[in-house]
C-alpha cells in the first residue's frame, strides 16, 4: 500500500481542529484559520515557524475536495532539473555530505560566507530540490500539532475515543518478571472500553495493536484524542487515522480534555481489578489479558454507570449502534493498513 507523504500528514495535523468538526458554524472557519495562523509549527524541512492564513485555507479546501492525497506535494514540471551551476551544485552536495545534519539555511550561509555564491542569489527552495533529487534530503520531524482546547462531550457513541496508557503488574516471561503497560481506548459518550490490553511496552506497535482490535470490535470513531507521547505522534499512527478517516487530535498531558473520564476509568480499574488480582497466580501475559477481558465484558460493561442515566456502558453503546461507523470495504485491507515497514 502506498505510504502517505509525511508532508501531507503535517498539513493534515495543522488542519486537525477543522477536520475534526462535523460542521462549522457561520464565520467559524475564518476565525479558526486566523487562530491557527498565530501558532508556531515545526514545519518539515523549513526554518519558518509560522503559516499564512491563505496557505491554511487552501489546504482546507483542497482536503475537502481531494482528501489526504490532495495535501501531498505536487511534482514540479522541472523536476530533476536545476538552474544552479554545476560548480555550485557540487559545493552544495559536498557541504551536505560533509555534515548530513546541516540544514538548507546553513548550507546557503556557508556558500555565501565562502564567496561561492552572491548574497541572496541562491534560494533555499532550489537547494532543497537539489538535495531531494540526490536523495540527501528527507522530510523528518513531527509537526507542532494543533491542540483541541474546547471542552469535548460526545452526544453519540462512536464519535470520540480517548487513548491512554497506565502501568500494570509484572508477569513472568521466560523465567523473568517483566513490567506491563495497560493500553486502553475509551468511548466518550458510553464509557465503553473499545479495547484494552496489557502489553510489554508502550510503543507505537503496542498502541496500534490495541487500536486494530478496537476497530474490529467497535467500529471506527470520528475522533481519536491522545496526548503528545512519542508513540501517539508516530507517523504510522497518523497515517492509519488519515486512511480510515479518523481525526487524530493531540492534547497536552494532563490537559482537561477527557481527563476526568480517563481518571474515572483508571480508578475503577485499580479498585475493582488490580486490587483483587493476585500477581503470584499470573502465569503469562496471555493469562493476564484473559482475566482483563473477562472482567471488562462481564463486570465493567455490565455495571450501571452513574453518568449514564441508569444505563451500563454496553447498553449506552448499543443504543447508538446505528450511528457507529463500520470498517466497510476497508475491513479487507485492515491487515495491510497496519503493516510496519522493516528497515
């Protein structure tokens, strides 16, 4: 499956606040764009930190018409050609190979300081194209993803999921005790656990494995709200959400959005599951997860929740089943979507 261009993921992340909304009220689009233009971003392969309102607006309308593919950089008609003289091209490539960490701006300054080019006679974009054509420039780094600061409260199940990780008990693995991490995805409106599992790490692979099972079991959410942890910022997760039409929204750790609901879930989990668990009886990671899933389905999902008007999480979720998005034709592609490229 074709990989999504990193620049397209960056542009989608800038639009996160806009694309995560089901509808925009009159005047809200321009107001939000103006606010986004005041933020600083880690723009891939650029020393600039700000984006123009017209740029953000153009990306938004392109996304509306063409989706994520419309946000990919368009090939230039003069691709592979360069107006830079061969001598200067050689100097640029030598400077980059001498120190691969040199930025385009640093290379430009170096050539100007050495007198190889006149001041401001060489554009950064032309240097970047040359390096890219030679395979010496790769878009890296994560964007400064927009934070959704509004107070969330989903009216229907399947609209918003929260993702979080907490420390779990130790389990015997090959004769040694290993620490575990509980990765959970919680539905906002119903408090249903879309899926939860103990893992031996909290990496992108661990989180994406739990997400895959959640999608198979509980459908596709409109929004997935996570913190700024490295695993959640992985380009693989961003790509998955983009292909599945899920708005991935990043919030600061310990920010108010969803914190109370996640804390309530963790408190219930500690009080009702961990407090009753005798770690000495756990034989393996599979054994621990079997106990977890049995408790979630037979106890947690069947217990009336104080904020659900007398309903259990499962009953509240089932009430909105007709509104929950399914994988549809993407179900057959799900394994391929979750493949990781081994370098």
